[in-house]
C-alpha cells in the first residue's frame, strides 16, 4: 500500500535495533552474512512480478552472481547521535526491485560506563519478513559467527522459508472470497485517522522508551495480553482524538496474529502473519477492563469462526492483485483512511548466549507507518524490560502528541520509565 505514497517517498522499511554491551567488529558480521548467503540467498534477492497479473515473488541469482547486502559502520561521539541515524535508516527507503531487500549497520558510541558499545541495526523492506523474522535472522547470524563449522546444516536453512501450501487451490480460493466478503462489511462507518488531510507528509519519526514494572505486590497478568494493551493504546488515542476534535466513530485497526507454532522462531523469510481487525469506539476506553474483555471476545470469535485463517489465505492471493483492485474491494477505505492507527506486540526478543562476542542488553523494532493513519504503537520485551515504540509521520502527528501517547500507555500499564 506504500505505492499510494510513491511521490511522497514513503518508506516501507522496518528496523531491528539491538544494543550490545561492547564493541562489535563489523567484519565478523560480514563474514557471518557471507556464510548465510552460501546456503540461503533471500537477503540478496529482488522482488519481481513477471506479468501484470503475475504473483509478486522473490528471485535470487546464483550464488556466484549474488551481491551481498551492505554492512556499514559508523562511529559517533555521543550516545544522543544514535537516534538520528536510526531515523535515517527508517526513512532511506529500500527499492526491493533494484536493491537488496536488507542492509546492516553497526554504530559505535561511548556507553554511560565509558566503554565503546555497538548498536546493530538490521533494516529491511517489510515485504521480506516480519519482526519475528528479523529477530531470527540476527540470531542466525550470531550462531554462524559462534560456530566453528561455518554454514548451518541444510535442515536449518530449509526452515528459513515457509512450507508449500497443503490446501488445494479451490479451497484456498473459497477462504479468500470469505475473507473478502468479511472485509467489505467490516466498517459500515468509515474510520478516521490523524493523517487525514495531510497533503505533504514528512518523514517517519519515532520514540522508543524502556519501562520496568512497578512493584505493586500484586501480579498483573492481564497486562501481558494484547487485548489489554490494545485497550490501553486505545485510551491514549482517544485522548488524541479528543484534542483533535475527531468524531466518536469506531476505531478500526489490524492486529497481527503470528502463524508460527508457539515457541518457534522460524520460518525467517516471508510474513508469517494473519490479521484480526479490532473495532471499538474512543468512548469505550472510559472502562478499560470492560473494553479489554470485549476485545478478547472479538479475537476469540474471529478464531472460532475461522476468520483469521481466511484472512491469512486472502493475504497470499493479494500477491496477484494490483492496488487499484484491492482498494475497490474496501468501500470503507475509499476516503483514504484504511485504519485508525497501528498497534502490535512483537513479544519477547530471543535470548542469545552471545551476539558477535557480546551480550544484547536491549532490542526493539521500529516499523514505518503510512501517512494515513500516521501513527502506531508497538510493544516488545527484552532482557526483562518492556519497550514501547511510538512511530508517527511528520505532518500527521507532532512530537508532543507522540510523547503524550507514550506517557499515557506507560501510566496505564503501571510501568516506570527507565532513563
């Protein structure tokens, strides 16, 4: 859908930011990437559509002709100089038809202890893989670096990609039509977003804040559930809607559902996501426990009715559809607002014994958001800490508004910000 904003230069990048407790040698990263490419070419592939109605697919040259993704190295004098580099990575759009869909960056900066510590940044075109895939990719490179045997066994490489479809085409087509029928009726009242009316959207910006749970003496297990977190983000957005004078029409937003088996990190490449579409009004956020229960029921109903499965199949068929045909199927998106805002919980970052000789002390994801809706809130957990990332598009949302959303989320979750 970023092709709608080609003239504005909207990026479809996502980045994984991993803070290490020491200096990482970029040559070790290059060597591990080379060994990875010996067995799996997709980080150096190109996105192709051989015919106007052909499927979008990744195509890779033979190993001898592959151009490895770039691995760059920067050194900064102060820790505060890291964030502008991360935003630059986010906005330097990758053209996956002409460039490698992935690149790596190592940033060296002095840490509070006085030692030089590195930040590893993995940047990719979102069509290549989802956030869990980004985590798996970095973990695979770290394992290759630590291995004395070079390339991983073939069985591990095979697990990098999705398995072939097991359902016959006729059954998949029936499920895709069911999803399309559902999508057509999803929003009788079209949603609104902060990005409406922005003629010249600016770059994507973000705030990343690390939180720790307050010791209240009582465990709050419900805060781990996406239904509660979505309700909390809804409360923050309701405040933004009220300040903007936006109407109390239902929020509509896609909530990603990871199709991997629980506990599995593979496959790496391909977006292993289905979507549930949450609906609730800004006024519903006045009672967060009741809203969280209602959102939990929505998700349970969608799972029981097979809607999430149908949506996953329909996403595969979208590879054959030009954008104009997709837009025509969604009458509620005719005004330009497909969704109200974005929200996702990536979950926990995998524990690594070592990452290029050092320990990862924190890691988080930052995806680009479209000019409409113009804002998104994303959660993840690493090393016993919770991260909240607020992304926004300049012109749609201000930095002060994004900071207010972050603060409301942290307070409602019962968390304390770490400096």
